[in-house]
């Protein structure tokens, strides 16, 4: 019902034969606490959960117009991401922590024919396993999430290709204005970290992209919008601008010990992040910048285009083996 919950306060009433006025006082107290703390009321006697008037999961913004998007991205070579079991775990994580990211409708084309509410999670997981994780397929899916989530993209396939080296990539975009609403900053930080672990990411970041149009945009409007420095799933080194939060796993941690020294290790991943995600600072400024041997050497995009650079330039230190393949 709510996101980013961090605290629990317990109220109890004794004896159970207390007068009705005492029970009314208990309910009023619980309601006042939940209202002031933007919380929910859990009644263990009736097995119900409720929120006071005015406490909502999020306040919806205008459906159209230009807005800033907070984009969460993860890059990985973890082969299990193409398995049915992994995709099922990923969908369950979204169900638990960010259900608005689940597709209302999905499919291979517009308008997508499948409805999650009618067909259930198993159909969605089977569809993703067949279309996104099968190397013989195009790996493309139309995915309609719910606001405040703006888009969800899954690109599953890692290794050399004819057009350059690819990584698995997951991207979730949400309205940046959520950071000003109760609980959402905590919830988004949680899911970013949890998906980083689930994907065993080698690089993940969070950045604010301005001038986004949820309803689609023309070419001129697309030029005015911000874009992630990495085009699609074509990886060619660590972006020099890390946005407001970055996570590194292997093999980059072994190649950049200064990053680990400046960050927070959680199992096999180190996180460096601004405490306030509404800032526009480059998180790499606090760690001395990306080492030249690991950094992107050229734009990830073709000149004057939104497609990938047809002549990618790879950094001197490249830990992923061959970059190109003669096979499609």
C-alpha cells in the first residue's frame, strides 16, 4: 500500500475487556500516528491494513507534458539472466518492491495483446523467456508499465556481436518528482541495490534525464531530451559522467581499487551515491574521475543519430575479451 517503510510503532490495549471508548481511543491514536508519519495501520485482530485519509502511495502528476525522469540502469554478463528461473525471480522482485513497473499490457507489437491481470505472472515469465532470453528471437518486447513508472526495458544478450560488444541491460525510468514524495527515495534506492545484486551487475547507475515526454516525441523533441551515455546494450567502457549513483562489480572492482575505497561494499558490489538523489552532481567527481584506461573513449551514438556508434572505440583496458564477432 505504501513504499519505503522504515519504522514500526506498536500499540496495545489491555485488558481485552476494555470499554468501547478505550478501543476508539486506540484507533484514533493509530490513525493520528499513521497520518503524521505517512504510514499504514496494521490491525492484527482483524487482519487488515488501512491508510488514513490523505495518505496515498503516490500523487499522480499530469499524464502529458515534459518532465524529468529518474533512470535506473544495470549492465551485466550474468548468463543466468536468460533463464526462466531468473526471469521469474526478477518479476517477483518487481511485484514486491515496485509493482507499477510490471506491465499492464505486453507483447511483440503495438498495441500489445496480453494483459497481466488476465493471464498472470507465469504467462509473463514464459513470454520473456521465449522472446527476450532466446537468442534466436529479436529480443524486443512492448511493455506498458503504470505511472509513476515511465518505461521498462530488458535487453538480454552479452558478448561480441557484428556491431560491437553487448551486455545484458535493464532500465527502469520513473518520474523524478517521486523523490519529493514520502517513502519513494528510500524505495528507489532499495530496488536499485536489489536489482544490482540480482543481476550481479558489473556497472549500474542512476541519473536524471531532462525533457522527457511520456507520450512519445518527434525528432526535434528527442534531440532536446537527455539520453544515457550508453546506447542500447552496446558497452564500450565506463561513462565519464556517472550520474548521481554508481555501483561496480567485477571485473571493474579489481581494476579500480580507488572506487572501492571511496564506496560502500555490500557483498560483491560497491556502491557510491549522492545522499540526495535530487542533485545533479557527477558522483565520479568525488572519486577523482574515471581512470582513462577504463573510460568511454567516444560517444556511444552515431553522429546526428540515436542509434549506436558504428565505429565504437574501446578503452585501453578491456576486461571482456573479443569485442566483435563475424556472427550476427
